[in-house]
């Protein structure tokens, strides 16, 4: 009922533009516009000249390690910190000098920050009461919200009587009940155990789609970012290093930092020996040969670059595969059986260790590998990425 | 009764076992830890209380000690005489002076407690919000006056407040007043003395309550549309209630029975039960009456407070 309108607008935009996401449309107006935001704490620059556009109905993840500035950026959106320089526009309105209690934004805190002296229902009702909603209205909307997070029966409990997962839902309900235009979530699933986290991830996406609220999520968990988000902004040292859809961030990292931060990766250092528009050859002493990559790069001749190769893209075999490019030899040093897949650490003659993962297709693997086996590693020419930075 | 119902459920061998275990499970270390303070309270609180209660049931006499014995016996004449006098308590009810003294004490203590709370709250809040070394320093400053004798500090206030004292001299020299203010020997001086003396007892429990509070709660309140003042009344204050209750009790109870401050700073018309007690003991040498005053004060003050605390404890447990 409450959500019917946002869904309609979402559908309207989607059909009108034939399913091209908003961030890929040239003329689309961003819902949240961050312009050259910098935040300094004394000498320390927490956020360094970030510009970012986030569109309506997006679920945008700010992904980074601790101290990367992601939380500071989020707190500036909520209004708890004011930027040293730069502008934040929400739905076209400049947020400079707008106090937290006047912003069309709500936040779900990492610690949940539930009021311990109020019941679950009163926690959820808190924001509505401040708005001056009528008693009847408050009651109705709190009940709706608690039903949505499946806590309708626990309204009378105090927060300390709930489990971690239930508290997380209360926090979510409380932050959504005012129907904010923009919801900020600080490590929303961080305090949950792995299984609960996986379930809640999908629930969060469903709720976001149902209500049509724009979400900005801060997380250090790359898996969480990958499953949740429409786009990811990878942050490091106060800067957004790469902004892309999850698939692109994983498959086409633009720097060594992103490649290593998201998933695991093998990096081969090498020198560019052949630089063509459609392919490059890189001479790598670490890999023990020439690597062929089928995309062009812009670089100086003889520049030192890194070839990034995901472990699951590598094929491992006892016999020499019938391909001349991208085939190297090594010795299995370690094997880790992880149920759904097996991880091999293969030592190359150069001393470089290569990580290879193989899905366990069948119970009895066709080809058995064991320690000290001499193996060939090979991959397709479009599997690797050349990183110049 | 309970044994017979128990035997329905528990067969002989296991109930023997339980008895055996209970005997063995007495934790002597824990017993000793509890016994020491219990012993201390018994010797220095409970027994003196009984002695005072006993004296309150006797009558004045010109003797040493100056009251009639409760129990008299003569083995040769073969009599035991137990004489319980309720005259002191009846007199307390009859003479309006005592009721007035009680009410006046409670009034002075209540007003002082209120102002102590008003002053202590911002101090405690500041300490709870400051970080690390600064917090330690501020806490030390709160406790610092205890290094000096309480009596000495009250005398110091006399020096401040008297007619040619520091405050008057200062105000006169600035030309704010042309005549010295009468501050000493007024109720104002008593309030000032009590607030000053008991401030740390209010600050410390408030601090410990506020320090536990998660600051993100205030951010959450602001995020949900609260102005800072609103979030103070809706979040900070309710969460500080245990500290407020503890601090108010720590100030109110001793303030009611306060003797030194009204005696030194108050005027002759400052009526407090502590002074009445002193006068009964040392001027009238009426020990039984003084004891009765003390016992009634205990009943009037401590019983309701104990009941409140008890109720609160249950409320929090749920």
C-alpha cells in the first residue's frame, strides 16, 4: 500500500528507458550528488575530494577497509559531520547547514543504537512521534513496519530481550518507518553470524525493492557488497578508487588495490613487449614467460605493469594443454579441500606462488592432484587483466 | 510437608545424595567474604541501633548513664521488672516542635538535593563526555575536596560568607553593593553548605550512569527528527534515572540529619532535626528523648526509601 507509488515510478522509468540502469543513461538526473567532498580532522584527511552520483532506487555500496573514509562519508550524508569543503545535494537540495533532524535521510547504525529504555514498538514509533503524526497513524505505520520485518508479535519487548537478528530488524524498521528518501546503512549485517547474514542480505534487497528507497550501504565485507549492491564504490585512503557494478569491479578491476581487495587474485609483474590496439604481450619473469592479454592498454613502451588473474580462471592439468599462449608449469605445494571447491597453491620455477581454485564438479574428481605433482596452468586470453596502477 | 512431597518425586538415594552435596557445596571462601562486612555492620550499625532503641524506651534519670534501666531484677527479692516507657514517642507526637523540625529538615534536604542535582548534572555530563586523561583529571578534581577535613571546609565557608568576609569585601570593592550582605547564619548559607558538601556524592553516581550511555543513541535520536534539547529529555534523562535516584538518596538522607552545617552556617531559626538531637543530648541531657527522635527519623526516612529501592530493583530485573 505504502510502497505502491515508488514501485510504479520505478517501473515507469525502467520501461521508458528499456532497462538501461540510470547510471548508464547520459541525461539521468542523480538523486544524490556528492561534489568534491573533503573532510579533514586536523591534519588527517579522512575523505579526499570525492565526487559521486547515486541514482534513485539504487543500492549503492561503499566498500573499503577500516580508515578508508567510508563511514565519514556516510556520516556527512546523515549530517553528523560537516564537510570541510564540497557540496552534497539530495534530490536537488543542497544539504549544507541542514541539521540531521531536518534531512530527508535516515540511518541504520552499526550498533543499531536502539533506545534501551523503550519497547520495540516505541523505538519504531520514535521518529513518527517527532513528526507529530497522529496516534492512530503512528500505531498503524508501526504495525505495518513491524509486520514487514516479521516482528509484529514482539512489539512490547525491550531491545535487550531480542536476539541479534531481531535487533537488526528493529533497527531497520525504525530507520524506514519515516519513509526517508535516502537510507544510510552502516555495516547493516556486520553483527550477524554468517548464515543469518546471507538470509538477511536477500531480505534487505527485497525490502529495498518493495519500498523503492535509495540505499547507501557502508561495508568492509566484499561478499556483502557483491550480493547487495547495484553498484560498488571501492574506497581507499579517503578516495573512491573504482565505481562500477559488482561484476565489473570483480572482472575488470582498474588497479592492483581493487583487484586484491575484492576476492583473491594472482598478480604477475612484467614488462610490456608488444602493445597493439587489440592485444598486449607482457614479458614476465615471475610467470616465467610471455603473457598474452586480448585487450589494449594505454601505457608507455617497456612500462612495468601487472597482469591480474583470478584463481578460478586458471585450469590445472597434468598433461600439457594444446594452447601455446598463457601456459605455465609449476609444482603443487599445498592443497586445501573446501567442500564446494579445492584450492591449490602452485610454486612456479621463479619462486612465485600461484593460487588456483577448481570447483569440485563430481564426488570423485576425474583427475586427482596431490602434493609435489608437476602441473600445467593455463587460462584463456580474455581471462586476465592488465593493471597499470 | 515439603519433605513428604519431595519424597514422592525424589527417591531415597538421590535425596541422600543431594543432602550430601549441599553439605559439601558450602563455599567457605564466599562465606568469609560475605561474613566480614556482615560482621562489621552487625557490630557497628545494628547493635548500636538496638542500644539507641533501648534507650528510647526508658525515662530520664539523674544517674550515670542518665536514664532508667529497662530491665531491673533483684534475685533476693525474686523480682524482674521490665519497664517500657512510650512517653518519649507520645511526647514527640504531642509537641508540634518536633514535627516542625522533621518537616523543616526534610524541606531543607529536598531543596538542597534538587539544587545539587541541577549543578551536578552538567558536571557529570561533561566528565562522561570528555576523553581519557581529561576525564581522569576532572574526576580527581571532584574527589579532591575529600582530602581536606569536612569541618575545615565548612569553616572556610564561614570566612567567605561573614559580614567582612571575602565575598562581601569583593562585592564592596567593585561597588556592586554599598552594604555588606547578610549571608552567614541564614538558610541560604545552609543550602549553600549542603550543596557544596554533597556535590561529589551526586556527581559520581550521575557520572557512572551517563558514562555507560552510548553516544550513538543521541545521533539516532537526531536522525529520527529530535532536536538536541528534545533528545536530552527523551534519551539522556531517562537513561540517567538510576544515577539520579542513587545520587539523590546519597545527598538527601545525610542532609536530613545534617548537624554541623546548620550549626555553623545556619541562623538560630534554622530548624533541623540534627540540631534538635544535639540539643536533647547535650543541653537537656535527655538521652531517651534524643534516642526517640533518632529512631523516628530512621523510620520516617529509611523505610520509604528502602521500599522505593526494593520496588525499583524488581522493575529493573524484569
